[in-house]
C-alpha cells in the first residue's frame, strides 16, 4: 500500500468540512485535485470513505471509523517535522521567548542580562505580547517559551507555575488613600476598576474580579486597551479609576500614581509554558535561568 500523507491530509480536510470547495481552500489546492486524490486513497484502501453530491460530502461508516487514525497519523507527522526542525543549525542555539507586559518590565531584562553572561552560545529572541495574546503570539511566531499569567498551553506544550506575585492597587498620587501602606479594596467604592475587556483574557479578568469580590468590592468596570498602565494611565492619575496589577508592573508606573499593596494580601500566578521534552540544551538551560531569575526577583 502506497498512500501518501497528502492523500490522508485531503481525506481529513474533507471529513472535517464535508465540503470539497472548503477542503480545497483550506489546503490551497484545486477542488478537482482533492477529488482525484481522495479517489486514489479509496482505491489504495479498497474502501469508500465518503459519499459525494455535487459539492458536498458525507462520511461512510468506514470513513467515520478511520478518521481518528488519519488525524493521529497527521499529528504524528507534524510532531516528527517539528522535532526534526529543532535540530537544524539555526534553531539549536536560538530560543524564542514570548512575554506579557509585566514580565517585560522586570523579569525579562533580568533573564536577558544573566543569559548574556551565563549562556554565551545561546541567542534569546524576546517577543513582547499584550495580555491575552501571549499564546497566540507563541504559535504565530514559533515561540519556544512563554511567560505570562493564566496561559493555556498549546498542543505539545506544558505549563508550570513559575511563581505567585503580590497584587497592588494603582491609585492617583492625589487620592486620599494614596499615602497608606496597604489598602482595603472595599474603600474604593467611589472609583471604577480600569480593566481590559473579558474577551481578551477571561481567566485573568475573572481572577481580578474575584480578588475584588472576596474583599467586599463589586466595582464598575471601565474598559481599557490591553496595557492598563499605558495610554490610559491618565485615568488613574486623574482619580477617574483605579486598577489592580502584579507588583512587577509597578516598576513602570508614572510618578502621578501610586502602587499600594492590597489587604488582605492578594496574589496572582506567573506561568511558564514550554515545549514538552524539548531536546535542546539551550532551551533547558534557559528554563533553568528563568526559574532562578524569578526566585531572585520575588525574594
């Protein structure tokens, strides 16, 4: 039997779309090519995999039974290609690291500084991503490691909690509570919470609202662009809103605002996402360095 991966890929695309035109568009081939290659595969297998109308298709019982194996075969092929690529010269000593805004402020510079001294043969390419887009950027740009909060690892990647970080409330320096050593969020009923839309990072959004609710505050939400401490920071300095951020974000605050620890203490996780069983020494060494740098900073 001499079926090709391309034929299997066409079968899977047809099975998932049940439409010759859409399957052909997905694979960037002509519709006639999709039909011809499916016929060749069926001849090789001695089975009818799909029934056809003018343009649509339906799986036969045999097609339904074989679809899972075909998808697994394609997945194994992709894994093989991906792992083989990692051994190519241009990837062996290059690590692409995607980081969220708060990581860019403090942890990432510490990592790069240590890597320059301790990993001279490794090139770390840092990629900054807005909150909620870290994993998408990792997938789009072929990232090896991601650091951020509430990250959902893509297939063949794993997640570990790198650290937990204290939360601080961000207030105008002119706010009556700005001089306190800590702040009870229930005292901020007069201000809305400056926060991105929930669609951008649902788990992170819910965690921040949970911190408020657990401390007796049910805030109105003032929707912000992705970087809260950025172009909309004037809303904080003018006492038109407050925000809650990890302490590391406070390193980049303008002088017109203050960062005050929340009481009772609130924390957010910092996650590390990386390829499962990455074979490269450069990646393993970088992961170790990131863990050590995170411990040093939080200590």
